[in-house]
C-alpha cells in the first residue's frame, strides 16, 4: 500500500515542494522515516501514532516507511506531522487518494489529534500558488497568515479528524478570506511622535534626510540628550511599506516564528533594538540550520544600536556585509543560506567613556587617549558605511520650557514621502528604491555636480581625508537634500550641508 501527500518545507525564507511518500508493507511493526530527517522530524512518528489512535482511527500494525523527497535536503521542524498522518490514512484506505492531490498540507500534531501552528506557512502558500495548486491546508492559527496570498484557497483545520472529514467531503470548511487593504490603514498611529522632542532641530533635520534617502545614521552626544528618544520615533517618519515589502518582511517573521497569533501581515516597518551583549549569531543569524538574526528581522525597517561602542568588535564588524550588500549569507557544514537584510541603521554613541566630552557645563574626566581608544572601537570601514554622522548636544533649558509646539511626525513624513517619489521616478528603472542604494554607476548618472560644487567637495575631501566610499556617501546625501527641496540639480549648499554630516571623519 503506497500513498503520496504533497507538502512544503522552507530553506531560508523561500519554500520548496516536498513529497511525503508512505509505504505500508507486511512485516514486523516498524516506523521508519528517511530523507535526511532532523531530530524533530524523526520524533514525529510518536506524535503521529498517538494522534491517529486518539482521533478514532486504527493505526496499522505493519511495517511503515516514510520518505521525505527530495532526499538530499535536510528536513527540520514539526510541520510534516499532518502530511505523514494523512499519508498513512490514505495508504490504509480511510482517505481517497484522488482527493489528496488537491492539497499541500502542513501542520504539527498533538497527541490528542489537535493541529498546532507551524513556522513558514506564508512562504509555503506563495510556493503553492507559484506551482499552480488550488488549495493549501494549514493549521487553523496559521490561516490568516497564509490567506494574504491571493489566488489560492486556504483551509484552516483544528484537528486531524476535521482534516480527514474535509478531504473525504463529509464536511465543508470554507476557505479563509481576508481583506489585506484595511491592514495598511492607520498603521502609523503611535503614542510616540517627534512633536515630543524639544529642540535638537539640526538632529531632526539629519533624521529627516536619513529617512528620505534610506541612509544609515549615527548620533554622538552625552547621556540625556535625546538620542534614544529620537531613534524610537524614526519609524514614524519613514514612508509606509508597500505590499511587496510587507510580504517579504512577513516571510522572515514567519520563518523565525515571530508572528503573533492570527497576525496576517507585518505592515509596520520593523524596529529592532538588540542589547549590546548580543552575540554574533544573534545579530547576523546562525545555528546548525541557520536562522535569521537581527539584521534580517530588521529588513525593510530600522536596526537601532544604542551604546554602539559597547557592542563586541566581531558583532560590529559582522555588520559590514549586510550594510553593503543588503543581504547576509550564513554558511554551515550542512548548507549555506542567504537572508535579506536591507535595513536602515541608527547608532547612538557617547562622545567618550564618561559621556561628557565637549559638554558645555559638565567636565570630562577622560584623557585624550581614552577618548581616542573609545571612538576607535568603531572601525573606519564601518563608519564609512554609515552615511550620516551627527552630533547631539545637551538640550538647552529654554528648549525644554518652549511653549511653541514642535513639528509633528506626520509633517516630516509627508516631506519624506514626497522626496521618495522623486527617487522612485528617477531610480525605478534601475530596480532600486532609495538614494542610499545607488552604486558608482548610478552616482555618475544621477549625481552630476557643477564646477562650484566640485570645488567645494574637493576641498572637503582634502581637508577631512575622506575615503572614496565616504566621498560617495556625501554625494548620496546631497542628492537626498536636493530631493527634499524639489531640486533636480545638486547645488553647492546641498554639498555643504552633506559634508557637515561626516563629523566623525574629523579629528577629535
């Protein structure tokens, strides 16, 4: 007796079709799973046995062989329980074979036959649609997540018996229907707003430029100057995600198991703020079967690193590839997986170990060598990859007591969105979205400057000893400043302002 059930598994954030083949033959009772199963897959036989018996079906006392194909890829996770159980029930004639070919199935079984949610149902639904299948059967708690994929019927089941009855046509479970459009409405509502930040107008201007061009930014200032406060409000001035960005971000959260119960889609840009004690694997991703790290969980969003100099050196240096390539490749003996990591980096840094270097009122207790050693924890190659460096002074008392309301995030976001539209119009044919993503060939085409701007930039490069990468960053920032001013040309004042945002290239 042989049966075949279609399922799916995930590598990275993409799914692939998998066949669960079940053969039941005469012989001593045995249950063997082949096809490079990991521990969680090998243990499924105990869950499947109990679930079938406790759902009211007779478990066969024969030799059972389960093959997970393709057999050259390691299988991990608990999502194969349901297709294995359905394969056994099909092989003994309880479920008709002809009906099983209509579904892709995933789900973890409890011992009493309940079906628990699994990770990765969204990429599996996307793959099922791509392959032309009409329906996918998922755990009930995963139904909303999978239903964002249009053009495929999503059936959410709670128990094994319910799945069997539906396939046999004895009960009808209506497919999950979900309106994605309303999720994007009012997704910027937040109690945190830039109107609550007193003063710091030049820092807010730098944050606006960073949001408009997708630039990385680092803030240097004493404790209590508002660095963290402004970073937490940054997501409120970035344009909303497109549907394609939301799908890609949700795939990462789905694979990582971070979607909340009944959450269909991640519609707000992620804001990740790991503690400075995080490990290399936690930041970049890792494990025997590599899982996404913070740089991937922040994809299409913001990665905020507070107390930047306190992070371990290998962790900071590990950011160089994802910052440059917008993806990270994790290699292990078993496999090599690439995850997207297109995030905006916000770093916050004290100017010295005590925090009061150049403070107008509080004296600094650090020696010159201590200040240099502290700042040298951030390597030159990493600083080169951070477009904007801005100094954050302590907030003046008059700003704290100022009764004039500060500009709200909505106003800033409107200007940022307008600047992003200029970039979309200009760079759409290049398959990039923001000025920060431009490469050298794009700079030559879209960042041409006149003689006065070139002379000013040459003086800045010679005085500050800017690297070639830092020179390119200045051009990108100047292009963004021009976009915010609805100017198609980069002018000397744009260059002058852009050079001001390279403060860490100067001597302490």
